[in-house]
């Protein structure tokens, strides 16, 4: 059974064809990346999966159930951290729990369990603007995880970070991914990032976006910095580059 | 570096201001201008303190009118803004009306309120409400509509309903802009009350001002102007304190920054 299935989804905004017959699948505990040029409609696809947008054609299945146009099932993390500046980090990550009906105290107890894993220990009472970009993204990821811990949509979460922080965050995400038992759909336009993190990569074409090719990444986990220079990595990178 | 810079920033305007006051005092002392036209600053301050017992009653009346009007106005503004922001058709109907209403100079309709509401406190409060309403409404409305669309989508994707969206995102996000509106309204409120009192009444700084004007006690007119100015500043400060208390996330960041500069 697939966690998420997108079947023949098309979407246009007025004259602008954004998605053209896109289909993809995400299995349980899988890390799947959607790789495509900027402005190719990747975020539109995520908006459709999360239920914020309704596709013109096609359907979204989550655990074999039709979820087209229904919000509140999968969690969605944006390139911007989108933390609320008026709430401290603990209150921020508790937000989805509060919306789900947890009491403030229960939510805090649940959230605090994860602060160490997410490298946020000691910063519970800080406001977002007192934290570095990397920490804010980790807090944002924790909030995403607490909302829906089985299916997470990550939309270029490291896109706004500098190269060094980005590399550290990628490694950290891989480590956390082993612990979290989540299924992740990940958007990026960075080929290295796509191969390094994923089990499977979908390559999208330019607008209107359609699936150009899919690659299974058979590089053993756990992966490390050496992965970036190994043979399989470079071969796959070459294949993808040829395609784009 | 930064510290000496900030001292310089304060020192220059203060010394310039002192020089101006000094020239003013000199002009008065040398009797270049007669005292009933321009009394010197020292004389004005003396008059102010000597008249304080009389002024006290008027200060209280004017302040109460201003504060009452200000609070009522803020409550109205919040209610209207929430309506306009959540229901598009209400915004389309009311918003142009609010903008157009601002072209009517309030001072020209003040006599009308005297006819309708008499010479008690009510017409003054109504004027203050009208004067304060516009800046609060416009700034709050702008604050509510300037919330990051992605943030709203995020909280929507988490299944938040309309009330939760306002409580958790929209209202806090609109706070800074709301407070800048409150500050403008605060300075207007004392002025509004004074204008209301000019049209007619028994007590208040506006009434007192007219009375001393008729007897050509120019030093007392100046003393009243100082009192009105100080009241406006005081109100501004109070709003500023409330602002800091209600937005600790901005205040905390400031603290952090000043520590960094040390």
C-alpha cells in the first residue's frame, strides 16, 4: 500500500498550464524527492497534496483513500520557516498539537520529548528571531513532524540557508529520518541534495510540469559526506544532468 | 562607538532647542515684543505653576473626555476592522465611506454636535471618537491584510478554523501596525477634546483657553498650550508602555541587540 499516490494530476491557473498529468507514489518510510527547475510548479503540486488547492484533473490518494481538496492530513513545511514571531519556540512547535485539541500542558510535554533530537534543547523559551536560520528550520521541521508524523511534505526546506549550514542540515535530516519513521516528500532544485537524501527521485520538466524520469537511488544507508564522492552518486548525477 | 553616537544625537537637538528658548527669553526681557503678544518662557512657566490649582479641574475633564473617546473609538475600530477583514462585501461597502469621511474637517462639524448633544461631555467625546477612529481603523486593517499568505495557508493546512486563525495569526501579526495607529490617535485625542470644548462647555482646557484668551492673558494661553502638549506626550508614553508589554517578542529582540553592541 502506498502512503501517498498522485494520479494524473493536472492544474492550470487561467491560461497558465502548471501541472500536466503528474503521477507519483510515496511508500511507507520512504524518502522521495521531486527535482525540478524553479517555477516548474513543484509548490503547486504540494498545495494540491496538502488539500489547499483542488486539481483540474486527477486525484490524491492517501493510504488508498481519496483526499483531493481535504486539508489537515499531511504536514507541509515551507522554504520560509513560517514560525510565529510572537510565540516562543516551544509554543510554536506546539501549535499543531493545540489545533488538534491537545491541552496546552499535554502539548508541551509531548513536544519537549523531541527538543533534544531536533537540537533545540535550551532554546524552548527563545523567540524565533533570536535563533539562527538553521535552528529555525529545525524548529519548523519539528512543528511539521508534530502535526503529522507519518507523511511530511518538505518544500525546499534548506533553500534559504547558506551552503555550509545547508550541508550540516542535510546530514542531520538523514540521521533524524532514521529515527522518525516518517514518509517524506521533498522538493528541491539541487541535484546533490536530491540524490544524497532520497530513495527515489522524480525529475520534473519545465512548465507545464510533467514527470520526465524517475530514478531509484540505490546507495546504501546510512550515508555520509563520502556519499557525495562515491561512484554511484556521480553516475546518477550525470544521468540527471543529461536529462535537464 | 554607538553610545557616543547616541549622545551626540541627543545633545545636538537639545542644545539647539535651548538656544531657541534662550533667544525667546531674551526677546521678551528686552521688550522687543510686548508681553501680551509674546510672554517669555520663564514667565509662562511661573504662570503655569501659579495656576495649577485652577488648571487641575480642567485637566481632569479634558483627559477624561479624551481617554473615554479614545477607548470607545478603539473598540469600535476593532469591531469594524474584524467585520471588514472577514467579510469582503462589508469592506467593499464601508471602506470607501471611511476614506471619504476623512475629507470633512472635523472642526467644521463640531458646532453640529453642540446642537445635537448639547454642551455637556457627550459632544466632546463624540468628536474624540471621530478623530481617533480613522487612524486606528486604517492601521489595524492594513495590519490584518498584510499577514504573510504562506503563513495563513500553513495554519489552514493544519486545519485551523477562522476564529483560531484570527487568534493565533492575524491579530498578533496586526499588533505593531495597530499600535502605530493607537499612537497617532492618542495625540489626536487631546486635540479633539479641546476642539470640542472650544465650541462650548463649562469645563475643560479648551474652555479655559478661550476664557484667558478673551482677557488677553497670553501667558495663560501659553501655559495651557504647554499643558495640552504634555498631556499628549504622556498619553503617547502610556500607549508606548502598553505596546512594549503586549509585544514582548519585539522587546526581547531589542534587548538582545543592545547586548550585542556593548
